[in-house]
């Protein structure tokens, strides 16, 4: 559990300097259903594109890097899908 008082405006001062996507990510990553889905999909094979697509669709995310990305292993980059 966070040790800061969630009712204190000071606890949210950092949100003034982040983008809308960054703000959304700060709260999405705390959602227990999201975390459960993320860990389930993470354990699957990279070849299970159906499960990855379902996860992305459910949470409104897209993963801009494909397999073979030069990112460090375990470092996920997420983008919010813009509403059309």
C-alpha cells in the first residue's frame, strides 16, 4: 500500500507534468483486473497473437514495437489507442 495520503493534493502534484497517456497509465497499472490479465498474457508464447490482441483490445492498448525490438527484455512500451 502507498504510504502517502491519497486525499492530500500534494500526493498528486506529480500529475501536473505528465501527458494524458502517462496519467492514464498511472491509474491503469493499479487496476487489479488489468494486472491479472497482463501477467496471464505475459506468460504466454509470443506466438499467441490472438491472446495478445484480445488483451490489447480489452484495455485499449497498442504495442508499437514488434517482436525483435531493440528494447531491453521486460521493458514494455504501451500506447493508448486514440478514439476515432
